[in-house]
C-alpha cells in the first residue's frame, strides 16, 4: 500500500455512491410528498399503484410520478354543486 494515501479519507467511488444514494432518497421523498399533496385528486386505487411503483422501483418510479403521474388521466373529477 502506498504510504502517501490517507486511510481515513474515503475513496472517490465511496463518495460517488454516497451522493447517488442521497439523491435517490431525496427523489423518493419528493415524489411521496407530491403524491400526498395530490391525494385528493386521484383515486385510491391509482394512489396505491403509484405508491407501490414509487417505492418498489427506486429511480424509475419517482421519475415516472413526477413526469406523468401527478397529471395522469386517473384524476377524479370534482362533483358539480347543484346536481
């Protein structure tokens, strides 16, 4: 082992994986918060399917929700007063 390397400093790939992991967690949290905020607009079944997709498919699920899910056609139409 090279005597000039500091064993207390992490290697570059450790730092890179830490950043990637942190970004994945942030993406997951943002998607779940967005989903919770739009819970009144989507059906319960659609919310369950999206939640499972976001949680079980780490990167693609949250990106799909943020790109398509919050404005998908599975939106509940509000009842019109007087009918």
